[in-house]
C-alpha cells in the first residue's frame, strides 16, 4: 500500500464516522427539547471516556493522538448540541439545524470520496458542495415529513445550496479542526437566508443555480479566481439573483467579467512592470469581498426592506454605486498601469509603476468608463434609475475610485491592506450614489 493510500483511507473512514454522527440530527424533530442530548453525550464521551481502541482510531485526527482525546469529535458534537439549543430555545428552525449539521458532515465525506481518485482542488470542492447540498435537502425534507409541515422544495434547494457554499468557503479558509466554527456560522447564516429568501420560485432558482454553477466553473477554468475566490463569487451571485433579481446579477457579472478580462489583459507585460496581480491574476476571497461586500449588504437590506424604514430604491443606487466604484478602480489600475509616467495622486510627483496611489491620465479615463458602464447597465435594468441617475452612478463610481487612490497614497501599507482600501472605496461609491438618488427622487 502506498503512503498516500495509507493516509487517505483512514481519513475517508473518519469522514464516514463523522457523517454517521451527524445523522443523529434527524432525531431532533422527535426528541424536541432534548434534541441536544445525543450530541452532548457524544461530546462528553469523546472528550473524557474514549481514549483508545477501535472507536478512538476511527475518529482520531493527528493531534488527537498526541492529546489522547478525541478533540475533533468532541468539538463537532458540542457545536451540533449548541445549534440544537438555539433551535429549541431561541427559534432557529429545526430543519435548518438538521441541514447545517448534515451539510458539513456529508460535505466533508463527499470531499474525501473525491480525494480517493483526484487531487484537483476544484473537483474536491465540487464534491463537498454537491454532497452537502443533497444532504441538506434530504435533512429539510425528512424534518418536514416528520413534523408534518409543508414541503417546499425550491426553498430547501436554495438553503441547502447556500449553506453548502458557505461551509465549503469556510473550510477553504480555515483548518479541519475549525469544523465547529464552520457548522455554527453556516447555521446562523442559513437562519438569515431563510428569513430573506422565503419566497424563492422554482424557475428562478433553477436558472440561478445553472448560471452560478457555470460562472464558477468558467472563472476557475480560466484562472481568474482561486477555489476560495470562485466559491465567494458563486455564493454572492446566487444570493444576488435570489434576493435581488437578474437585473442585480447583471450589474455584478459586468464587474466580474470585465474585471477578470482586464486583469488577464497583457498579464505578462504587467508582470514585467511589477504591477500584476499575484497567483497569475486569480482573485481570492479577500479581493472578491473587498470589492463586493458592500454590494452584498445592499442586496440583503433590499430583501429585508419591509422591515427597514428606508426606500428600497436607495439600496439599488447604493448597490450600483459600490459596483461602479469597484469596476472603475479595477479598470483604472489594470489598464492604466500599462502606461508610463504614473504620478502620485496627492502630490502629482512621478512614481514607479505599481506604487499605491499612483495614477495615469489613461487610467483615469478607463476609470470613468468603468463607472459609466455600470451606470448604463443599471439604467437598462433598474426601473428606478433614469438617465440622470445612470450618470450619477457613474460619477459616484469614479469618485469612489479616486478615494481608493487617495487612500492608497496615504494609509495603505502593512497595517491597511488593499482589500480594506477597496472596501472603503466601494462604500464611498455607495454613499455618493445614494446621495445623488436622494437629490433626484
């Protein structure tokens, strides 16, 4: 047996054991207030009673053997017990508790099954998402059947898919020992998604899943995003379509597609000039969220507008303004950086290419173009945005880009990273766009 096979097989068996423990969640509808009990019992036994023997060997992770305690299993079980208490005492729907546990448990199993035949990161992540989604759907359906509540398949599919994407993304960013954190975070976010996406339609969801799956595959295949970046983009796109609509998605995809193309454009030349993005231009989670976190918050607020005493149109303008700033900045830096004689935006003194806050006049024009592109898309697809609003969104994007350059020249460095500066710039673009909307409406 090869060393790899010797490692993979025990790991696969362990994933199967965790999946078996996770399946205890389906007893929650029957146990009611005692839904936490099976997991609490497993957690106590793992932490204090099982110190050797075949069960210990089945569940032990490398660090567990050093401690003589099944810390991984204890953490997994106690996290599930905590979610169960949230379900029985604080109102987390029981079907979401069941789905959260099963998504992680079976998602990990699916990823390990893929590892038996392929070491390709994308394929392993796809195995996690697909297996976790199926388990999440099955868990919600089983729970609804037991408690005799209405079965709503589109809702189950949306929540299971969103939960699997969240869990897969967190698993990419964290370590295996952090599974309890992944489970708790996934459960809480599913609670939020369930509140916001209560009216999802089957046709809309089917198209959303097809489009976002294709987007994820293409972005990874073309090398425009890492696995974590791909997951972030797919999750963001799914939420934008379901919570906002396809018009909102068109705005986002305009940024992703044009931004990716501009990053790859004359990449080797950018590399020689020292201005190329790392990892062959593949965007990671930090970059995706730095540019799109404000937009995601706007979509969530729009979906929850019935509970927020603010005109929902303002969230559309904020959304478009933040994306306009993101695209404006991306085109300015990726295309403007190909030209010579950049100058620091705060003093206009010549600086080397790639200097934070360094701009070229060509880059400024590309930035204006990027903002206007988003303004035009918003005008075409948002009934609330007229021609004047479209121009205002474009200007807000350009001013957000300018703020990005000023922040880059003044505070960006070891303590303040590029993602933080991008986040601030998109927020400024959103605020300025809202200001123009208030003036226009």
